[in-house]
C-alpha cells in the first residue's frame, strides 16, 4: 500500500483509502463536482471528483473504504487527488488499522504501565474504584481504542491511553517531588481525569462529538461515572470521594477552559498542570511533525497562542 504521506505530485494512484468526508460543490460554470477527504493512518488529503456522472464513479459515502484511481496534483501548494475512478472496496481487501491514525507507542505496553500505577495505589477504596473501570474488559477495549480529542492533541487511536498514562506519570513525579501531596488521590484522579471522553467522543473512524458529549462534556460525564462507581463501594470515605470528584471537575484549571470549578486542593492544582503540560507538549510535537521543507518558523498556532519555531540543530 502507498500511504498518503509517501505521495508526490505527478504520481498515478490505484489504492484503497478511507473516505472521511464527501460533499458536493459547483464550479464557476455551474458544473457539479465532489469534494472528498481521503484518509489513512498517515493523514488526510483532499480529493476531487470533477465528473460525478462518469461511468467510472460508483456510489460511495463517508466512512466507506474506496478504491481510488487517479492522479496526484497540487493546488495552492497543497497536495490534491484528482479522482478519475472510484468504487467501494469489499471486506477483506483492506486492513482498518492502515487507515486510522494510531499512537506511535505499543498499546499493550502502555496499558501494562497504567496497571502498574493502579496496583501501586495503597488506599483500598481508590484501587477498587480504578479496577472497577480498568479491570473491566469492555472498558479496557474502549479506552485503548479511543482518542483523547477530536483535534488539538492525541487525536488518534490509543491517544486517550497515551495521554492518561503521561498525565499519571507526571503526577506520580509531582507526588515524589512534593511529598505533602496525597499520592493516592492525585494519581487516581490523573488516571480517571478523562474517562468521560469514551462517552463524549464516538470511536473511530467517526471520532466526533456524541449528543451526550455536546450536552454535558467529558468533565461532567467523568464526574458522574466516578460518582456511580463510588456508590457501589460502601467503605469509600465521603470526603475523599468529594476530593476526587473535585479534581476531575477542576482539571482544566480555569472556568474559561471548561472546568466547572477552579482547583481548590493542592492535588487538583498539580493535576491541572500535569494535564496542561502534556496537552501542550503533544500539540507542539504534532505541529512540528508537519512537513515544512526546511522552514524554521511555523507560524501562529491558535492552540498554543504563539508563533512557534523549530529548535535549531547544533552544528558539528
């Protein structure tokens, strides 16, 4: 298979790609054409079907895997696919993992590291809460397959797991560096801080906001999920339950960033910083991974709210 990041202008293509989106448009002359977004695990590219009534163009919809026969062109400096023939691919002709953006890390290894952190929790009620979620096979499958965002950071299969593990590891470090922190509370909150995203976002290939996600958001959903499990653990101290939920509700740090509460506990402050730093570092990484033909300054990044630049390489 030729992945999208391997293509260059002038290439002739006959490959299967995932149709992420399709919509119709009109030329200045009033002729109908189709805009198509093609996707594989390396990214997306815009495609055009200039003659939808051509006998070489079969019916297809968004989320279909499609055979594409066409030419790679360039428009306004961006790669584009001129699609001359299209037909739906049959099951068995493609492997879905080739078409979904995935974590660069091994999912099983990451989950093992997360379980090691869970097993290090000393408070039995905190550990029982964590195992209720992460010891459940169906929850594990959903959690490992989910992204952490529709866009911005960790927007890929395994992204929710990768982000959660990183935030939990940062919090584990904070607990060692600042011994007055309640490690069990902080690490448990870190592991649970984004569990609401498995209901806020639909799984791939959609990776879009659900109705519940639009109405409530992952912070409120996650707090409700934790409350539901806490009620099943009779020995769970009420004050610790409230502190844990507070950490979840305040983990975005500021009201304007979507947190219903601002951090009032030291552990909540630590969690908000751990979450923020991991999100920003991944955002920077993903921005700098975009091919730029040797350009150092990358332009203004709206998520980082600054003009970003590649670090210079030391000359030998």
